[in-house]
C-alpha cells in the first residue's frame, strides 16, 4: 500500500520517521493532537524513564514511540487493522528507543480505562476540539461518562511545547477517583431530585429537614459503614454544595464571645411553602 513519511523532530537526537498511509482510515495519518501530545512529553512535565505507558488509539504510534525514546516501557494499542502500520513504525524507530515498545489491540475505550487504571495511574488524553455536526455532543457525553469514575484536570496551554500548541487542541490529565469521593458521586444522583433545595445553617447539630430529604439521606447512608456515618455527614453536605451547585447557598459565621469561630454544621431544607417540623436523624 502506498505510503508517505512524516518526520517528527525531537529536542535531542534524530527525528522520528513515521510511516503514513494514503488510504485506510483516520488511524493511518499523524494527527495534530498526536504532535502536540508527543512534544508535550518532551517538556519533562512527566518523568517517563522506566515507567509503564499504555497508548490507546495509537494510530501511527507517534506518541507512544516518543515516550519510548524518553525511557518508558510502552504498549501502543489500536484496532486490529492498524497493527501492521504500528509494527512498521516501531521497527523504523527502534534504534532511537531507550525503553521498549510493542503493539496490541484493545477496545472499547471507557471499559479499558477502568480495567487498566489504579489509584496511582495517570492518563493523558489529547484531542482536537471540533464544533461541526455531532462532535460537541459526543465530546460532552464522553467526558460526562468519564467523570463518573475519574477526576479530570486540563493542562494549561502555557505548559505545552512552545511551538507545538494550539488553542483548540487540549491535553487532559485523568486519575481514578479516590474512595472518599464515591459517596458524594452517589449523592449527586439523589440530589438531582431536589432542584429547589438549599443549604442553611443548622446550629449545633446537622439536621436534614423534610420527609423527602430524610428518605434520600437514608438511602445514601445505607451505602456507608455505620462507623463512618457520624463523622462523614457534615463533610458530605459541605462537599455536595460544590458538586451540585445549589443556586441558593449562604454561609454565615458565628463567633463566641472570645471571637473564635464556632464549628460549622449544615442542613438541607426544601424550599416548600410550609416547612415540616425539624427532626434530628
């Protein structure tokens, strides 16, 4: 099959030579996002020597091979029909590799990320933002699903390579959510039904007002160990204020005579015309 070579310069040493194909789909050419991410790795923002790196949707293998030249042990993955092109590019650049690189086929993406990541795994996602057709909706849905299990942090543009950067090409650092964030994620689903709820000051004890509020709290607390319920209640309420974005939130500080801040407690109060009697739970 006819092909053409794309050279990718490196900061030190000879350029990478990446074989491309004139036909065969989107995985057969070096995309701009691949160039941006490969050059970002050269900035040294992440130390790659002797690290295990997995590239998903590798295409020509540009990013994975660049990581291998920086000392990483790399597995580049894509669909079965792209394996031959990956092997060609690995062979063409193996004299530049100081780590290791091999090719495999893996799919689908989200399940793969969940299966292969642990608490110390860092995922780097680089993509070009597109505004035509269904692309914006697909992008929104992808990141919405991703955030169920992962924390996302966008790498600022000024940390990209000085030359290989673009305002519409983004790099996102992705980590698995810690165990402590699982309950707030669950509560976000419950609180979606309380659109008019707001946080108010509860005084010396945490009180959740209203029958619906108490029922939802009971469902959430059932997911926790009993020994954790008491100490987590205030923390969860405080954290949920940021996650759910309640439109009516006010925080007030009260001080004792000595000026020291009192411990802050919160309750959830549905904005009903007639409030039910307060009940401790």
